[in-house]
C-alpha cells in the first residue's frame, strides 16, 4: 500500500467498494450478511447455497422458500448442512424399507425426505429462538 500517494475521496471509496465487491463474490456468507444488513433478501440456490445457507434463517422466510432452497441442492450438500447445524444426525439419512423378498433393508433418503426433516428441525429451533408475540409482550 502506497501511503505517500494522495487520492481524492471518490477514488478512495471506489477502491474500498471494489475490495468489498471482490470479497463478496468469493465469500457468499459475507455477501449474504452485507445484503441482509442493508435490507435485501438474498436467495442462494444450488451449489452456491452450500456455504451461505443457515436453515433456521431460511425457515423464517416460510415453507415454500425453504423447500425451494434445499431441493435445489445436491443430496450430499443437504446432508452437510443438516449436520453442520446439528439438525440431522448421520443415521437419519437412511430409512428401512421392505425388499421384494420381504426382508427389511436400509435405503438412502431422497433430498425431499431430508429437506422435510430439516424443515421440521429448523422450525423447532426457530420457535425456540424467536418468542411468540404473546411471550414478547409479557
């Protein structure tokens, strides 16, 4: 950094915003925090959502938004998010089904099934974190 070169305020701000813009493009979590701080709703879908999505925050936006966000992700990503936020344990990714021979066997759950489980757990946590209007008034 050259501290001897003088620039005007506009050029200094341009450089600052360029740095912030570059960081936001490379860091979706930072981008989400910036945009939410200025009052914008940011939608992340698919792969980019894996590093930026907090299931409880998405649950606050409603069931449809939650579903759209998580079913757009690959199965492995949904599993990573579920475990990273302590909403789903690894044994819950499987289900028991009855095979053609009548024996029980384990089968992997689909993205939709895991999304449903994430919704239930995220909603529970949201209710724990956000007091109802009645509780807040008391």
